[in-house]
C-alpha cells in the first residue's frame, strides 16, 4: 500500500487534490440545474464519486490494470485529505 500511496502523491496527488476542489462546484451546478440535487457536493464527495467511476470502469475491463488501482487509491486519499486535512485528524 505504501508504494501505491507514494506513487499517487508523487505523480498525481497534487493534480487530483486540486481537481477535486474544482469539480465539486461544477458537479453541484450541473446536478442542481437538472433538478437532481437539493444541497451541494463537497470536495470529499468528488473524491468518493471518482473512486466509484474507477470501480465502474474496472468492472467492465477485460483485465485488471495497475493504474486503475493507483488512481482509485489516489482519489480515496484526496477524499480523506478533504475530510480530515493533511494531518489525517
């Protein structure tokens, strides 16, 4: 797990974290415009939804790919940072 986490932070962590902070605004606006959302989507929600996207893609893949697991771990780590901050508390 440490190797996956280190790979994710070194190569994708910053991009994933920054992306999740922007996507929650876009997804909230889109879903509210469609009448599908009463509240708002948080940056943490985006991280979890991206884990779900990766899981959905993996379920239809012909064979597993390492990058899928790395990406899912990275999205989950971003969700955790959004929920608890970089200290994990």
